[in-house]
C-alpha cells in the first residue's frame, strides 16, 4: 500500500537517527531541530555483516538487532524513538509524472504506475511516495516513488523491536543526504563514498531530481572518481541541459584523500569540495562519516525537501498474516473463526443498514414537512432584503437613507420649535430640506449643525423669510353667561397656507399672506365688517345685547327683573394663523473634495 509523505517521525527538538549501511550501522543524536542551531551531540557505530542484506545467513533479524544495540551503546543514546534510513541500493526510487490529483485519488494511480518499475508483485512490496505541493504548468505533477521488499521491511522492523527501539520513520539514504543540500538555486550534487559504495543525489531548488547508488570493486581513487563522474553524468537527462554548479563529497573514504577530489575535479571540469556546512564541519573528520544519519535527523523538521515513509500502514495485518503462515495447523480454525466473525459483522451490518435506512426515511419525511416552511422563510427573507435595498438606496444608491435621516435628526437644534415639511434628494447628490421655525436663529443653528456633520457638505441656506402657517389653537376656556356678539356665530376654519405653495419656494411662487390694507375675514362674518373693538360699546346702558338686553333700540331692564340665562359659549377656532420663519436648505451628501471650500448663503 502506498504511504504518503505526510506521516513523519518525531516532532521534538531532539532526534535519534539510525543509518543502516551496507557494512555498518551509524547512530547520531541531533538537538536544536526546532530552531536554526541543530548540532550533533552523540554518535556511534557498529559493523554489520553483508549477509543481512542478502538474507543468506541464519538469524538475520538477530544479526541486525545485535548491531543496533552495539551502535546505540557506543553512542550513549538513551532515547527509544528512532528514525531509520535504508541503503539506496535496497530501494527502488524513481520520479514519476502523473496528472495532478488529490492524495486520496493519487494512491490508486501510483499503485498502477508502480507495476512498470517494480520487479516484484505489488503484494510483495511496500510503496511510499513524496508529492510535490503544486501542479506544474502543464497540469502534471512529479511524484517521487519509493518501493522496498516487504520481507526486508518486516525484518528491519522486527530487529528494531528486538533491540528495544521504536521505529517511527523508515526512509532512504539518498533522501536523507538531500536534506544537506536543499534550497540551492542551482543544481548541486552530494556524493557519499563508503569504501566500495557510492550514493549520489542531485537537487535543484526544493526538489530531488536524481539519485543513484552503485558499488565499486576497485577502491582506487581513479576508479571511484570515474564511477562518481558516470553517475553525475547520468543526471543530465533529468536536469534538461542544466549544469551542476558544485559537487560535495562526504563519507569515510573522503577524509584525508585529496587525490580523489583532484581526480574527480579533472573529470567533471567543475568545482569539487568536501561538504562543510552546518550542522557538520569539515574540521571534524568523523562528522563526514555520519552525513547520511545527520541529514536523516533533519528530515524530522517541519520543512524538508523529500521524505517518504516505508513503514507499512497495516502492521497488525502483516503480523496476523505472518502468524497464520507459520501456524498452518491452525488454519482451519482461523478460517472458521473468520467466517463466524464475518457472519456476525454481516448481521450487524444489515441491522445497522436497516436502522440507517429508517433514519433516512424519517429525515426525508421531516424534510418534506419543513420544506414549505423553509421556502416561506426564504421568501420572507428575500422580501425583507429587497425592501431593505429599496429603503437603503431609495434616495441615493451610494448613501443609505438611514445615515441621512440620522444626520438630519442629530443636527436639529430644538425639535419643539423647528419642524421639517419636505426632503428631496436629486440624482446629483443634492438634498433639499424645507421647514419652518419659530425664529430665524433656529434655522441658522440648523445650517451650522448640518455643516458640522460629516454626512453633509456644501450646506447652503437658499431661502429664509416669514410665512403664514396654520398652528393648533390653544384651548379656549368656557366662560358662562357670555353671549356671542352679532355676526360672530360659531367658530369657522381659519385660512391655511397651502403646503404646495410654500414648498414651491420663492422661485415659483410666494407664500399665502394677508396683504396690508386688505379687509380681514372674521370668523362668522363677511369681508369689510368692522369688529366691535372699542370697550365702550360693551359697557353701561349703551351696550348692545341681542334678545332685548341693554343697547341701542332695546328696552331698559326693569329693576327686579330676573336675568335671562345666556346660551352656552361657542367653541373657539381649532387652528390659528401665525407668522413663522420658513427656510429652504440645500446641501450635498458626503464629504467634499479636499480642494473644495464652497459655503452656502442665505437668500
């Protein structure tokens, strides 16, 4: 089963890494991995017989377990969680181009693609892969595919378990070396030389573009140099005509061997040097031997260039299958047990399916009942949203009406002595406010408040003048015994100022006023009738009293005659005419441009 690069080893700042070489086992402890101060604190090694990799010797698991215990003891490491790398020669490692797809779809594609490169049946191998995070320009992506024999992986896991170590990551030596030369803009090669073993990796930027491992029968410097040059030359097909800028050397065959550097530099005709970067130093001769183990520890950091994990995803199933193969006499019993368990699972599955089906039926019924109510709520929300848009943009699409009304309300100096009669907003952002006030000072204060408001700009008082307006009359007290004068009668409606005439303003008409010298229209009378204003007309024997009371033409009141009961007093008028100050204010909505300083004036 393919295993992604998302699963990793320890996320601690300290890591114990184990390099399984073809002839040696190396262990290092690296600290400071969470920061930029990673350094090796402990290291140790132990020889490993090549028979372990060939599987020809008896007790191969015990052989590796003994080497692990010796290397851990030599290093003085006490940690039990370890990350491990297999030799490059024991793993098939190949870049594969596939159409970009999600990881869950990529697993099946990799299993199908691996059949072209793996020499064993897929049931006998463990697959791992590293996926590039982004698709390329042509919609494809490069996947680094790794495949190892399942039997070998199981032997390695059993040996670590026997040695008392917990294996958390199983990767490849070439990918561990790649961590030491990541983030280089130009292609860089790193070669690990271990006696007769060569491990080559080439990186470009944040990608591993080439890996190769080979063995050399002759350990002479010229033979090693030619084999290294041959491996580096093979990477040119992957680099697509890009030249390798620098080649670094690490390993136990590099220390104190300047002839190898000189011979390899002559063949490659490019710079060749010993690796000298953190967390390793060329001044420490033994540090170059532990390059692969050190790079393996760096893979546990959150940022890594390429990491695959060859630990099988189903170790319990592998153990069960191995146990069944070793205990053939119990095969029949195990098969019966599986059938019984399978029958119980099928029965449980059928019961669970019936329950889920009933729950689905109930949910569908409830949904059908709730659907009309939901549609009604959605329609109501749509109507409210539409109404809100209409109200919000009714005056001006760019300025909500609520903000305009709040600005006007906040600018009103005295709501009891000033009132508005009309608001008009034109498409050009011009707002016209018409109203009346008990004094011109209140209208002026309104203009000043509007100018101070951030909602309005270019506030102008375009009209200010006296107008006649109908106001509610104060309640008249009931005076008993008072007879209305002739010609007054009951209360009549007062002449009111037409709102249309006032709203038209001084440009299209004038407010309705009583012209000087015009005969007044008295309630209940006729034009030109003179009111009884002189006090002497109402007192003494000359007062006028309809119905035979004192006055001209009426008989005198005899002494002792009882007074006649007067009729009830008539109600006064419900409205009265009063002269108030009318005003018309024009302004713009919003803050004016910085260069504008126009102010309005009264007309």
